[in-house]
C-alpha cells in the first residue's frame, strides 16, 4: 500500500468512526496574534471539541454541525475570540458535510499550507487568534471558485437584527 493511500485512509477511518482527527502542529507557535492565551486559558474558554479543532487542528465529523442547516441572514464568528469571519451571504450548500463559504469577510482570516495528508492543502485560520477553522479548496461556486470548508464547532452564528 502506498503511504499516501495509507495516511488518507487512516484519516478517513478516524472520521468515519465518529471521532475527531487530530494532528497536533506547532507551525503557528511562532506567530503573534491579537488574542493570545495559554493552553490552560484556551481549555477554560472552549469546549473540548472546540479546543481540539481550534487549537489542535482537528476535524469534526462530517454532517455533525447544526450550522449545516443554518439558513438565516447573519454573521459567523470565531468560537475562540468572537471575531466576525463569514457572512451568511457567502454560505452555500456544498454537500460535503461541513459549513461552506465562497469568501470570508475582509481581513478576517489568514492561510497557510499544511501537508498533514501528505499532499499540500490550504488551511484557513482566524487572523485574530490563530484558531484553525478548516481548509480552502478550488471547487466552490462563482464568483471566487473557492470553497472554505469549515468546522462548525469552530464557529458561532449571530443572526442579523430583525
């Protein structure tokens, strides 16, 4: 079995089993963010699932987020620092099992390349606290052609004022 198939298959087995896939990295440890807390402070602030995704770059189980079915107008915020990240106007149904958007709000997210599945992917994170949100793919709708595939547990939704 080729290494790539083995690693990708192993990750799929973990996700299919209903767990969180966790690959701890310190790639962003040297970066400075406006909101910067100790591990203990993050653990106190976040649920265990939020901590796994936002701080340890885990992936939540597909189709597990209630935000997949959220269709009201409003903003999606970082669950770690409450920064507004995405507008409901850019959310779309991707069929992937995770909330998907074709663009973030201006100056809300940053990216880096990760190789956790051997091949390069574009990771997206909150530019205020560095929290891992998900990944960006090139199979989204116009006008950007991008799919920001996000972990719902990394987000909180705030409906627009009526």
